[in-house]
C-alpha cells in the first residue's frame, strides 16, 4: 500500500475527538504519516485531509494544500446539507440515516461524492449510542477511501438534484413540552446531551433540567 501524509481537522470541543485516536492508530499501523489539528490554518501540505466534527469554513487556499479534502456527513447529499443532520433526521422519525464521504469545496457540502452508506438504528439509542455508531462508520469510510485510492476518485459522482439545508441547533431546541407525553418526545430525549445541551422544560415560570440515561439491570 502507498503511504500517505494525512491530516485530520476537528473542532476543539467536538465529541468526535473521543474517537479520532482510533482512526490515527489504524492509519499509523499502516505507516501513514498523520497530523491532527483543530484549526484549519494549521493544516499542512500533504495528500489527504479528513474533516470530522468540524464546523469551520475552510478557505480555498487551505484546501489547495492537499490533493483531497474529505468530509463525512450524515445525509443523502445534496439533501440535508448544513448542521447536525443526524440529529435532525432522528427528530423527523428516521432510524435509517444515510452517511456520505465527499470532497470538500468552497461551497458548503457540495463536492463530489465518493462513498455512501447507511446508519441503522432501532429507535431506542440515546446520544452516546448514536455517536458510537456514527463515529465507527465514519472511521470505516475514511479507511475505505484510502484503501481504494486512487481508483475511488475516478468513481466519484457529482451531486445532483435539489439541495436542502438544516440549520444549526441551539439550546432552545432541547425544550420539552410538559403537556406532551414522554413517548411523544422520546426522539428529542434521544438526541439531547445531558451536559452540553440537556433537555429542559418550564412550569410556573420556573425552568427545570431533565436528564436521561439508560438503566442496565
């Protein structure tokens, strides 16, 4: 196998950072040179950059430092561009979530598609379970691109059709309705983060946080 110079860019506060060492370990076992950074300006010249858990806008001069700039995004692009696509689709009632590895470009989530797969959930996973499967599938797709390079580039498919966009989620999106049942709002409870953006509700001008965890008997 050809050995590559690979960079990984993730936001400093991304949950994906808990999983990136797994990807680095697997890449280094194949004797690739790997650098992990949290600021786009620090990306060195090389062969590939993987953008994982990254919300930064990367300028064209930085994209040009590497042969390929690769993003993993949880939607069937060009549908579902933008922020938190897995979360939004869970809230829409979907448990089969497309996931796409594509070439980054100066237009948001608009590059050539190299790989697509599906995340399958059963409807009972909470945020840690959702993230675990998302991370493992992302790692597998990154490795698959490398193993299949350069042939995979010639098989890339330009995005076609109508684009849709998800907005960035805010704390208010974790608001529960006390007049609805838990079952009616279970998908929201599945995607909240107990520490960073917990579920909450308001009664009698007071605000209460509601945390959710699985009970293992």
